[in-house]
C-alpha cells in the first residue's frame, strides 16, 4: 500500500518545520493549548463526567488514566517526539490500517515527527489520538471532550442565532420575483461563508461572536471576498432547477454553532423554494478540530432551539420536519477524519466518491476542507482552482471559506503583495473569504 504523504507532490506540503509559519505556530502554541483545555476540563469536572449518561458507571481510575495519556501526548508534541502508531485496531471506525500506513510512510522521514511531518497529517493525528485515548478507555468510550465548548458556543450565540433564523423564516415566505430569489440565495451564501469565522480550533476554545453584530458584519464584508464566483454559481443553480427532477445538494460541514445554523438556513431556503429537493449534511464521525459538527451536535442544537423563543422553535421544527421527511439527511463518513486530501478519495474511498457524485452541487465549508481540497500544499497563489483540486470533482463544487491557513489559489500575486502590506497575517485571521466555484 503506498501512502499519500510518501508520494511526491508538485510543491512542498505545509509543515511546522518552517519556523514562523502558521503551521509552526499552530503546533507550537495552539495545539498544546487545546490539549491543556481538555485536560483541565476533565480534572475540574471529574464527578459530573463520571455521573453523566455517556460514562457507563465510570471509575475514577479510568479517568485518571485518560488524563495521564493526554498529558503524555502533549509532552510528546512539545518535545517533537515521533508520532507513534495509533492503537486503533479494534476501532469501530476501521481506520487503523490507513492511519498507520500514512504514519509509517510519511514523507522525508522514516519516523514522522510533530515539527517535521506534513501539517495536515500532524494536526489530524492529534484529534485522532485524543479520540483513541477515549475509545480505548473502559467507561468513557463515547465522551466528546469538546461537547461542553460547542454547547456553550450555541448558548453564547443565542441572540445572533435567533436573529439569523428569524431572517431566514421571513425569507421562506416572501419571494416576489426571480431576482429576489437570487438576491436572498446570495445573501444566505455569504452568511454561510462568514459564519465560518467562528472556529474553536482557531480561538483555542473561546467563543468570539460579538452579540448582534453578525448580520451587519456580513453586509460590510462583501469587499473582503477575494474570489467571488457567486454569480456563476447562481446561474448553475438555476440550470439545475430547470434540468433535474431529483436535485441533491451536499454540504460538507465545518463548525458547529453559528456556522452550522447558517448552513441549515441556506438548506432550508433551498428546500422551501425548490432549488433542491434534498440536502445531505456530511458531518464528522468523531469529535474533531474542537468545534467540527457531529450528528450529536446537530441534534443537541435543534432540541435546544425547539425550547427557545418562537422564531427558534419555528426554525427548529422546520428542520426536524425536513429530517423526518428525509429532505434533510445527516451522513457520517470516516474519510473526513482521515488525514487524506480529497484528490485521492476516488482511489481510497470510491464508495464515498460515488456518493458525492450523486449530488448536483457540493458545498465544502471551511479551512480544513479547503486544505484537503488543495492537499495542504504550498501552491503559488496564482494556481487555478482546477489545478489546485488535482482532478477531484465528483460533482460541480464550491468552496466557502474564510481564510485561516496559508493555502490559497486563484489570487494574482499583485493582490497578495497588496494584502501583505496591509497586514502580514492576512491569511490566518479569517478577515478575508473565498467563494470558489467549479462546474
Ligand atoms: Mg472546524
């Protein structure tokens, strides 16, 4: 079996081996902070965790063992030890062979290390190793160590969420013309894009949304969309609406909280105006990159909204109704928690590739999806989106992403120089966005 990272790529993979790079700062500073937050949470909430329903009559020794293993993982990262093979032979994810093959064959090193191996491999490894520690425990196999952060995020964003769903509820009723239909679609697309700024893996677990400002921010931020193919996308959506009977939209999700609700808003709009007949939400199978959406997160949020103010209740019941009628479907796929880029999906997971190709449109949300679309390679900024994808196109697709990692395509070098003069960290703060579409 050949590995992805063992084979050559047209340009170097992003790596923490480049001092001063965002990848370096992530492995050196951000990732240890995330592990520390998980450890602190477990230490501070021992009794509640052991009494909770996910902990099957747990024992304190089991929890202590987990805390010890997480501390060991943090220490190995900070001292640049070898990435050890994961003990996941019995995992229900059945991903052990693929993971350990990538680790054995990792590029340029027979013993992959935190600060020298490809960043995509290293960062995904940390989250898979955390899950591995829980799934190998006796009593806490199903504990999501980030769920409290994701729930707090939704509670802290309650005001913004109620504004957003009220806005969407209104849009579902008041369409008067084709141009109105288009304008609302574009607006919800931009809302879904900028909601991607909210990312707990970037903020180290802190919720950052300023109450009340989000919908106004979206208006202001249009000029910060560096590539905006929304018009081409809309022309395609109109064509799909005319040409297909059984139209499917796939959304490959990123974060829970505001972003997940913004994606639901776009999906509700698409179904209620028959732009698509069905929306498939692809979520993570295991806790991932702190705030990434899992099936449990989606359910928790809808049930939370169901008990809230009337506009939230109305929106949640609409979503739950679409789930009942299967116009909304939530799909968990193991490929999304492998360290693999998307251009090898056809070979590594042909079933998923075929499933994605059933959709007339795929929306890839956020930075990690973008990094996987471009194989986490240090592409010249002028690379075309088509070249960046290296042949991956199960269906026409759009990347919606606020820029939070040093990977990009389709941007003239003069624009890059201009942005660097304005702010040398412009690629890592989520201040700029992309709507990149390929038919
Ligand atoms: Mg994320």
